C-alpha cells in the first residue's frame, strides 16, 4: 500500500504542484480536488494489457484518430492540464 501512496504523491507533484505557486491551505485543497478529479476520470491509465484508456471509456470501442474539428479540449487547473475528447 505504501508504494501506491508514494506513486500517487510523486505523480501529483510532477504533474501539478511543482508547476504552480500554492498560496495557502485552502488553495492547495482546491488544486488537489481538481487534480484528483482529472486523475480519476480524465487521465489515461495503462493497465490490463497495456491498453491506454481513460477510466470512463467504453471497453468495447477501439478509438481511431478523428479529424481535428471533432476533438474538444477541456482545460483544468487554469490551463496546466488539458483533457481531449471526441465531439458528439
């Protein structure tokens, strides 16, 4: 369990908190809350045969690159992190 916690802390520091100036405890809590939302739903994870999928992707759909006009970008943490999804 300790290894999982250490990996999460290292990932949060590398992708989030080392790249911004934290102004206080309340700001840190808001930043971490936003990042955890991204980490659990929008970020791709490798696993189960090294497939690269976001957690809410349908398991039976194979994603093919689409035209750039059909891709939507969602910024998180004031543009520090971007999430990309296909437009409906």
